[in-house]
C-alpha cells in the first residue's frame, strides 16, 4: 500500500502524486464521492487500475462507474475477496512487464 485517503479530495491528490498501480475507491466518501474521484484520474497516463468497492451495488452506480473507466465494480458484502485477487494479478502482470 502506498497511500490511504480520509476523503475524496485527499484520494485524488494521493492518486495524482503517488501514481499507484491500483486505486481502491469507495462510492461513498466525505467531501467528494467515488464517482468524482474517478473523473480526474480517468485520463492519467499511466492510469491506475480502478477498483470501486461499495455497499451500493445498484446497476445505475455500476453503469456510471464503467462510463468513468472503472476497471472493476465490486460489492463489499459479496465480492471483496475478488479485490485481493485483482490486486495480485495487476502486480504480477506489472512485474512481468518490468
């Protein structure tokens, strides 16, 4: 882990400055929700793999996250383990390419 944010504003600053391989983003955050965190990072180069974790897995949220180039949209209650597997896969792929 390279960073942790208390709210959405801090999340954007950290992602821009640290340029992580993966960004775990919650839909609900103080000061700036996850959707507005996805917007400014969607055109970063390189762009982190964006994993949205949420307790609000509605189709409308999923669709909007995909429009904003989220790579994964996971329900915290039932799919949290997939986030761990995704992070491992991303790191293994990036190491292999390095």
